[in-house]
């Protein structure tokens, strides 16, 4: 299982809903957890491993979540700015402003509907991974000045992604 890097097309696409929870999907979710941990991440979305479907895994320190067809039902009024990084944008860390609290709904691997009120770090991780399902990376949410500061690094990552495509 490889993690796709900034510049690879699938990371900019909107992922399709999961139609049914199959043993293959459950197996993939199980494989994603050690991949996330071995990469020293706290979340990993399907598009990051080349699958354009709406699911991800996350572990914000409270528990492992296997999230299928997520929705953000509501967000709180309070926002907080915090530094983020991403397995698909290696070596870049920048501050991103996000809602501090969110209410979410998703299916777990057993097909059960789960509703949670997330705040602080779990809310941030959920929002970051949710963004991946809509083709949004954290660098799309940083300030224009911060974007300019990392533009060379992003160009380098995109160039390496183009090379990977050429060698396929």
C-alpha cells in the first residue's frame, strides 16, 4: 500500500460514496491502520491510497475510527488555528483555521450509523480526512502568504508525482 503524493490527480478528485460494506472494504480499512501508523500519521483517507471512495481511518489519540460515507452535520461557531501536516504533502506543515467542534455522522465497518460530537484534536483530524474525500488538501486552506512560502516545495512534490505518472 503506497501513499499518493501531492500532484497526483486522485487527490484532487471528489470521491464516490461507498455503495456497500464488503469484506474487501473491511480488509482495506484494517490494512490502512498500520499503514497510517507506520507513516507516523493520525489519519489516512481512501484517495491517499489510490481509492476514490468516501472512507478513511483516523486515530486522534482517543480511539481508532473506521469511517465510511461521513457527513459533517454541524460545526460550532468557535474556530482554532493549529499547525497541520499530511502524509500526502510530506515535509510541509502550516497553520490551518478550522471549527473547534463538529457533529458528524458516518457508518462504521459493521454498517452501523454512528453520530459523534467531536471537539479539539479529534474534530481537526476528522475535518482534515473529510477534506480528502472532496479533493481538498490542507495546503488549499492555508493563507495566501503561507501558500507562497511553500510554493517551491509544492512544485517539487508535483514534479515528482508527474515523474511517477510517466514511469507507469
